[in-house]
C-alpha cells in the first residue's frame, strides 16, 4: 500500500474536525495519522491526513468530498517528491548510555531526561521510516513507552 498525504486548509471552527473524521469513517478509509495546527492566517487551520491507499480514484474522491464542506478552503494530495514529511516521537527507553551513544552520529535525537542510570527519555525527529529504523536498531525490547505525533507535511 502507498502512503498518501492530503493537505487541507479549513476554517478554525468547532465541529470541523468531527465532520472530517465522520466523512473518513463513513467511507471506511483507514487513516494512519491526522495532525492539525494553526496556519499563518488567523482563523484558518491546517490539517495533514495520511492514509494507506493504492487507488488514486479513492484519494481523489476524498479530496472532492472534503472540498464540499463549506469550512474547507482547499484540499489536495501532496506528492512525496515535492514535499517534506516529518514526525516526532518521544521514547522512554531502559538502556545503558553507552548503547544509546553508539547511535548519536546516525540519528537525530535529543535526550530530554535521564532517570537513574538506564532510563532515558528521547525526542526523535525525522521521516517516519527513519524513526522506525532508529527504534529497530536501538532495540524495541528496550522501549518502555512511546508517543508519536503523526506525520505533518509541507510542500517544497
């Protein structure tokens, strides 16, 4: 399945997120991530929806249905070659410092806190695949807890 990102600009009003999620639920689309934030224009929010979908017609249908909402200003699919896709993960690990330091040069992470000798709380930022690879290489057996933001994307 191809990962797709849809960028939506909409009026910042109560209930809009619910309308969007109801549309997605009714159509039985499986959303990977959904992130919403303010845009540079007051009163307008920016939403990034990522989903796994091979069928271009379904993605086009979602965009057309989103654009029918009076609160939606614009909706479009982002091309992976012409946009940046990133996320952030906060990870609590039980691992010794030497093991963790062996990854410092290859991965973009910041140690937020260290409790005791072996409990580390890290922030890892980057492309989803890179975060997944970091977690695999460090060792998923060391993960105590993880929180991920979901993908956000920006056109080049």
